[in-house]
């Protein structure tokens, strides 16, 4: 039976990589009952709002969404729809698995899953300007909200993930040496949860700046990383960079009542409409979605097909040093699956 799923093609390269992903899912025989909706800039254009009620209602109904990247105006305009979706559906864990697929890159054998708290911290949206005299923005204040409940559920998710996927170690990344209250709370809750798993999963911790350096010098020492929202946002892009860039990095946003799957990258305005975007990140996000609904067989088949085409090297998109178009890459993966 087809699984009901909300589909948000997104902005910029979003529609191109979404079409590619649907073609590859189709070639693998995965059947979804898509409910196509708009958000972001497309939402503003079609429905006058970046987050239309119809889109939210659809996700409430299906509890599952595959989402292309959405444009967020910088510094002004509407708030990030991505952040709003995570908060609306309480998608507390952002899961970003990264493996090196391109041989001959900077590192071999990178296989890191970064799990980032997704609703709190500096991204909770608690910020305001402070007027002094005539200057309405003489200062600005953002609050990094960390809660015991929020910390516990994401660290527990990381350990459960490690158990489910036969991983060996969870590293908690923090800045508790400076932010003794907020980051200190995340760290102490994490240490407590880690104790419950000590017979099965190893645990260690790193201060975020040291973690950034070690990720660059010796990424293979990391297995599963769990961290707070902003550190996770930054480190996950760093980890994608270790293995050949954003074009290969998928993400899952997991909550109790809904899950949204997306590429880590954005709308890539510099290449939008040129037909050269690498669709792999969204395709791999669709694989995480197949895992989530229990179709590990098709997820693994698609992952193997994408890997095989990339490793083979004849059909690669420009971001991976090739010259293939989105369509040529998609056709190659689909043929591999046929
Ligand atoms: P970006 O990820 O869109 O682009 C960064 C660089 O990576 C660009 O050079 C781009 O061409 C390249 N790139 C990204 N994806 C690629 C792909 N699939 N294939 C080939 N090359 C690819 O980041 P940005 O330029 O900082 O952001 C552009 C817009 O995207 C902004 O409005 C931002 O808010 C939004 N954004 C959305 C999401 C999301 O929806 N999850 C995530 C990040 C950024």
C-alpha cells in the first residue's frame, strides 16, 4: 500500500532535485501517495505566506514529509520556515549521517552520524532589539534556551540510534567550560543518560572548538556525535565538507508525531534553473525516510545505486568534479536500479 507523504519541492534547485528523487524512488519500486504542497518563497508566491495552513494540515495528516530546500531572506523578512516547521512539529532530533562516497577525497572511511538538538538553544527564536536613545537597534539580545527535557530526549535518541544501527560510541559536544549553566545542563544530562547505556555504547565528550579541530585532523575517531542546536548546525556542514560537500548530505528531522526529511544544503541560487544540481542529498534523505517507515531494503538498494554511480566516476555532477547534468545522473542511478 502506498504510504501517504507530504511533498514540498521547495525553492531554487528544489523542484529539479525533487523530480530526480521521485524518478529514483519510482525506479526502486517505492510507492508513496504524495500530497504536493508549497512553502518558503513558492508559498509566498502562490499563497501569500511562506508557511500556508494547507501545508501544515497536510503534514499533520501524513506525519511524514519530503522537503526540498526553502529560501530564507537574510537579516530581514519572514523567519526561517525550516526552523518554524521544526518547532511546529516539535522535531527535536536532527540526524545527519555522513559517509565518504567519493574515492580519493581528503579522507577515507569517514562514517559519522551527527545528531543535533533541533528546537532549542540560540535558534529558539528568543531574540529582540534593544533601543537606546534614538537608535532602535543599539543592541540586540538572543537567548540560548536549553532545557533538561529537551537535552534528555535528544541524547537518549542518539544512544537509541547508536544501539539500533550497531554504532560503537557517542561523543557529546558542548561548551560547558564557558556557558556553565546552559551548556553545563546539556552536558550533565548527557552524562546521566550515557550511564544507562555504558554496557552497550562507549561515551566521551569534547568541547566544541576542540571537536572542530579534531574533525578536520582525524575525523575517523568520531562515530555518533550529539550536540546542541547551533553547534550541530555548524559542525554538520563541516562534516559534509570532509566528504565532498553539501551535495551528498541528507538530514532527518524526527519528532514524536511527525518526521521531515530533507537535504542539508540550501536552494543553491547560483545554479538554480541550470539543471546541474546534484540530487544525491535529497535522494539519500528519501532513503532515510524509507528507513523510517521500515523499508530498509529499498533504502539500501537506492544507497548502493547512488554510491556505485558516484564511485564509478563516469557520471558525476559538477560539484563532484564531473560534467553530468541532474538528469544524466538521475537516469544513471535509475538504470542501475532497473
Ligand atoms: P546553499 O547550500 O544553497 O549553497 C552553498 C553552495 O553549495 C553553493 O555554491 C551551491 O551551488 C552549492 N550547492 C548546494 N547544494 C548543491 C547541490 N545539490 N548540487 C550542487 N551544488 C550545490 O547555501 P546558501 O547559498 O547559503 O543558501 C541559499 C538559500 O538556501 C538561503 O535562502 C538559505 O536560507 C537557504 N537554505 C535552506 C536550507 C533548507 O531548506 N534546509 C538549508 C540551508 C540554506
